[in-house]
C-alpha cells in the first residue's frame, strides 16, 4: 500500500517574504513602491491565517501584469466628486493600490461631511476586504468595504450562476489591541480556499459547493467548475445580490456577468467594482466614548457563558488577530506555493529567495 506523506509547510520571516514578492512584482515593471504595497497586503493576509488572499495569488497577479489585463498604474482616476461622494476609475490597476487610495478619500470626505462614499469601477482583486475597513477604523471612522465578483452562486432553487460570493467588511474603532472587524464572503467558503484544496489535492466539505448540475461535491475541481453555495441560503444570496448592485451601479461599472473570471483568460481584464464607505464617529458622538463602549462590548462577548467543551469566545476579527500574534512574524507557506514562487523567481531573474536562509534553518533546528 502506498502512503502519501503530506509535505510540511515552509516557515519564512514575513519581512523577507514581502520583500521577495515585491521584487517579483517589480520585475514585471510595476513601480518599486507600488510593488511593496501589494506584496505587504498579500503577506499580511497570510500572517492572519487567510492564505486564500495571500501570496498564493502571486502567480495570477504576475501573469495578468505580464499579459496586460492588469495595469501598472499606481492610482485610480477621479471620475466625479460631489461633497462626500467620489467616483473612481481604477483602470484595472492592482486593487491593493486603488483600494487604499479609495478609502483614504472616503476617510477625508467623512471627516468633512460625516460620511464619505467612494465607489470604484474597472477594479481588480484587492485582497482581504477587512484591510480597508481597518484602515478607516484606525482613523476614527466606521469602515465598510465591499466588492463584486463574477457570478459563482445560484439563486435559491436556481441552476445557474447569477451572483458572486461578494465580500463585505465592517470595522469599528475600539480601545485596546483587539480589533472588531467583520470580514466575510457571502458564500459558505471563499473560492480561494477551494483553490488551496485543489492545489493540495485535498477534498472539501460537501456544504461548500455543488457541481454544474447542482449536486453536492467534495471535489475541489468539480466545485470550481460548478457553483458555490451561499452562506445562510437565501440570506447570503440576498446580501450578495445587493452588494453586487451597490458596487456596480454606484460606480457605473460592471456587475453580474459583466465581471469576468479572475482565473479565466489572463489577457482579459477582471473588471470588478468596489465600494468604500467611511463614517466619521466624531460627527455623531465623542470618539473616545465610542471606542470604550466598543471595547466593553467586545469584552462582554469574550466573557459570556460558553457551551460545554468551548474554551474561548471571540469577537469578529479576533481569530485573525490571534493568529497573527501567534505567528511571531513568520508565514507558513504550503510547498506548492513555495514551488510557484521559486518558478517565477527563475522566470523573472529574481535570484535571492528567502526559502533557504540560515535564519529559516535555525528556526527549525
């Protein structure tokens, strides 16, 4: 009998990994500072235990940069500006760049008008939505970030893809270290998690997706070719549908099937739409009081009665915060992701990699 041994993850220091991935992006022609911002966003997701939004995306980003469906521009263009409302055209630039820009604009407008709302058209994948919601919370605002994707889920009872697993994130300012950040896709599982399972040749839970005929599956390849299932059934579907409309219509950009497959033809722009909202707390109440109340609410959740066998309760965003704290500045990469990064390093002429460093060997000694 053949027994397959699962290769152990590779541990690498986050700063070294971010610097290396930035050099990969810069080797495609992306400006150095912009490459560093994008790489930092991917590594941050890995540190928080969100590998589906981490450096495993580097190959897709690089291929799109090389084939021209992703622009090497570092900023979105302002289409219109009316008091607290700004519409941006990202021109297919990397979403980590235009997303940060859009939320900065939303925060500035909120500080002036109480609320800043910035929809973005012709956008590209922006990584984890919570990053932008936290950006607003750190500036004393309630932050909301969302985007649409290509259709991946059926309507309840439907047999075709009609809406994406459109993510939404909401963050509030709070005292203390532990953030309060809801960051969720509207599907039962993100497509990125299914792609990780496919690369690792692992099965997926039967509640994550169905085949193209609507039958449950544990095969990630069948799930990718089929349809994701919404979280909470009709509730998840309804939320996803409204996110799609808000992002696409307010930006006058793509919605529904106008958004192209992220892993389709890499020469064709993804063309999604984003929406960023900042609400300045100081326009409504004392910011310090709000922070204290939010922190106290979090403590009530963590200190609440627990069901048998449950040792800890968490607020939204706390598991990711704790994962980052336990990581001690190191990222655990699957061997398949390391092999992919090495392959692109060879292709792009990036010689030094962080995977065989003395520091890593000492870490495992």
